[in-house]
C-alpha cells in the first residue's frame, strides 16, 4: 500500500488527469453563473458602466455609489467585450486566465524543486482545494490580484535562488506587476510582501539579504501612479473620499465605518485556511514538525526561507487587519504550494513522505472534486439562475433603453435586464408619468408606491425579493 501511494506523485498519467480535473473544476465550479453573491455585481458593473458611457477612471456600483476598487479589471473585461465576447465570458475569463498562468508557473517551479514529483504536487496543491476553483470564475479581482502579487514574490524568489543581482528588465517587470496590483485592488499588495521581506532581512544569511530588494524606484513609481489616481478622484469627485478612502480603506482597520461587515476574531483565518486548504495544510504543518531535514532546509536554503517568510508573513499581517474574509488571504496560497513541494523534496524520509504526498493527492481529488460536483448539482437544482432567466425574459418583452428597474436587494438585476442603472421609486414614477419609460420592473416591497400602474405583464420570483412585477405601457410601440 505504501509503495502504491508513493508512486502517485511521480505518475505522468495521473498528472494529466489532475490537470484536466483542475481545469474542469475551475471552469465549471461556479455554475450556474450568476452575479448574486460575493459582490460580483459591483465588479461586473465597472466594465458595463464604461461600455454604456461611463467614466474610464472612476465608476459606480449598481446603486450609484462610487466603485471602491481601481478599474484595471474592468478595463480588461471591457476589452474582451469589445472583441465580441458575451459579458458572462468577458467578466470571468480574466480570472480564469490568471489561474492558468499561476498553474503553469507553479508546475515549472515545482519541477525545479523536485524533478520527480514537484509538478504534480504543485498543481494539485494549487488547484485541488476549496478556494481556487471557487475564485477562478467569480467576477472578482482576487485571482488577478493573486497573480500580480505572486509575480512580485516569484521574481524575488528567483533572485534569492540564483544569488544574482537584479537586472533592468527584472526591475521593470517587478514595477509593472506592482502597478498592476495597485490598479487592481489598491495597496493591499504591501500586506502580502513587506512583512515577509522584513522577516527575511532578519533571518537570512547576510550575503542574501540585499537580493530581496529590487530598488526604490520599482516601489515608488507604481505607488506614485496609484496616489495620483486617488488624489484626482478626491479632487474631482466629492463622493470618492467618503466611499473609497473612508468606507473601503479605513474600514479595513475600523469596522465601525462599515456596519454591513461582521467583525471577526483575530484567529479567524487560521482554522479557515486549514479547512479550505485541506489536505495540503496538514502536510505543511506536519512536515517541519516530523522532519529535522525540513527544518534544516528552511534555515539553510535562503530561497525556501523566503517562501516561508512570504507565505506566513502575509497570513500574520492579514490576521491583524480587523476586516476579514476568507478569500482575502488567497494570495498566500501560491507561495505555500511552492513551500510544500520544497518541504517534500527536503524531507529525505524515503517512501514514507512520498506516500503521504500520494495520499494527499488522492484525498484532494476526492475532497475538492466531490465538493464542487455536489455544489454545482445543488445550485442547479435550487434554480439559482432564476434571476438570469427573468432578466432575459424581461429584455425580450421590453424596448431596449426604455426599461426602468426600481432598486431592490438583487444588485445583479440591473445587469441581467440591461437597465443601465437602478431608479428610486419617486424617480421611476416621474419618468413613467412623463412617458420616458415603456416598461417598469418593480420588486414587491416597493409595489405599494405604484398604485396607478396597469396590470403587470409578468410576475416572477426573485432571489432576495419575494417577487418582481413587470409593467408594460399599453400604448407602447
């Protein structure tokens, strides 16, 4: 049994199966695709608003508040839309492509760390967990941000591993990845890199410490661009400071500024990471405890020390940020995958550690594969896409550009119906009475404010709203 499990990590046939399974889970693990959870509607609306005449630098949420993230992800989605891709693909393809890039780099580095089993272990650890398939096609910036952060940390890793000075091209690549991260989700990149860099400067051999630093301009130039974007927003948009600086940035450290987020305990990330990253989290904990060789490798090999400082530094730093959500620590997963391969390669425990790794691969296939297969089945049976269907029906029954959508709890509804923006009840009534609208979609909780409308042409169940009512002007062309 031990020999059979030990042969799993080096199996080329199994590696092909694992890669195919990862691609399937990441592509289809969120089906049916909707925008009703995880603030996906807010991110989707960024590209949609630009496409319908909005500002390229500063966008809004579906309810009219200032969008709290920089627009890089929206620009990319808009570019994909402009070449003819449907919105569902244009919103989700960037995250999926970023996942593919991460998977490819991790497999290559895994093979460098362990020529026999490293590629399979790196791929399985990254793709067969409860985080990666979920995040890959969410309309969010988490996977894209993870790629930019990883590229910065990976460039540092390469310099430490090779013991060579930074070249001009490498510095430029580092600055470009830093700028992309800042324009994707703001300065959160510093929380994932600076703590690990500080720890490495303290713990690493003296002759390797300077290699962690790419030069002042590679940090300051991207930050200058981001600060210029923020200052321009403050000076030109009076709501930008309130919605972005106060409610989004300062609320990370003072949750009273964002009452809709529940305060989590300081230890919140540790049990969630162990659970979401099973079974790899158990191996990461067990190997340095079990093997003196692993502990020695972390101490004596600067590149492995950097992986440990990078991953744990980001985790510890984010632990002390009061605002917590599990997907926010996803950027530590790629360095932990590389660290895991380095530990397995350094263990020198014969077939025993290979058997543990093989058992982890089998467990991950069953755990992640079964979880996401069950999740898709349950979501499909629960008809979680009923708002998508409702939006398509409403769009067919109305004249484009002449539909009004009254604000409800389902933010994605404005995107499903192509309704441009939500209307307040009073504004919707005024536009209807002025003849500016041919149709009006009203959630049930606002229905009493529209007593003079004709009988509804359509009544359909919502997700958070009990029902939606579609009213069509009888004399519309």
